[in-house]
C-alpha cells in the first residue's frame, strides 16, 4: 500500500501484514530505514493510507478500518 507521513512530507510503499494475534502491522522502508509498526500506532501519529490494493482493502475492512472516509 502507499502511505503518506505528513510530518516529514514523505510518501512511501509499505506492506500490510496480519499478525498472529489478530492485529495489523505495517512494514515499511522510509528514510533509508526499515521498520515494523502496528497499524493503529502509525495512524494515531498521523500516517495516512493513500492507496491499497484489493487484498489490502479486504484485510483492512476485515479488521474494522473504513477507507471510504
């Protein structure tokens, strides 16, 4: 999926992963560093999902995230 991080003016590609305990994780490489973060945490600090493919949208909806608004 494509993610925007407004605080740093970055837009980058990230991978959405379903965790073993039911949470969603974002794996991303930005600023030449990689990291794995919970989706709820990155959304809470202002990251925004700009684009997601059909499988990612289905996973988000399955976990209660609404991309329409």
